C-alpha cells in the first residue's frame, strides 16, 4: 500500500511534464495540411523530358478531410487553350500516407505510396507500374507553395515539373480556370 502512495506523486509529475511536450506528429501534420487550404494559382514548367520548356498555369483548391489527417487538391492546369483537370487526395494510413493523383496508378494517374512532413515541406512517394518518383511541396510563407515532381532515373531523383503557386482570393480568375475557359 505504501508503495502505491509513493508512485502517485511521481505519476502526477510525469503527467504534468508530458502535457508540456510538443504536439504529436499527427497534430503537426494536421497543422501543415491546414496551411494548404484555400485557392492556389500559379505558373509551372516542364523542366526535363520530351516536353521540356512547356509552360502552363494551374489553379487548385486545397481542402482537408474532417475525420482524418491529409489533404485534397482539386483544379486544373492550362497550356494555351487546352485545360486538363487535376486532382490529388492523400490521407494518413498508419505511420505513413497513401493516396492518388488523378485516378491512381490503375488508371492514368499515380499512386501516392508514402509521405513525410518535415517542417514546412512534405515529400510524397509516387508510383505507377515501373515509374517511381516523388512530389515535394514547400510552404516558404503562408501565401506561397512551391511544388516539384521528380522521377527516379538510375537511383537518382530527376526533377521534371516545377510550379510556384500563390494563394489567391480572386474569384474571377479562379472561376474561369475551373470552368475550362
């Protein structure tokens, strides 16, 4: 009996110390994804491969799921008069992340097979049959998101697409892209 009473103050102190520890990884990840919410517009460019030098403009709306940790991006990218719908969905599964870009690897898109958040940057592993790569998104400030998509070539990640997106509230510009004009 005496032993239990000696443990109680120690457990109380331990509980007090633990409440002062930094947020869990899931809480930190959730805060990162919350920063992606909103409307993003900006230019991009294909920086390697057959279409190197092709410039485009993208418009995305970022949201977060209510009951899990993750994000959804939905929108379109435009090259000249051509518009291509774009979407991505990723959610925490266990200690990592899973999701799809477009309709996933079984369709015309990519599977998101892993993910890691480090400060203001997230890196997702991408896969489609024999193609492996990564997508990195960095938030240098609250209104800027820089995105790089890379593919693995001979054990080296080679950047192929780069985008610099800005947060916007301009509904005229947002509406025209989402309607495919």
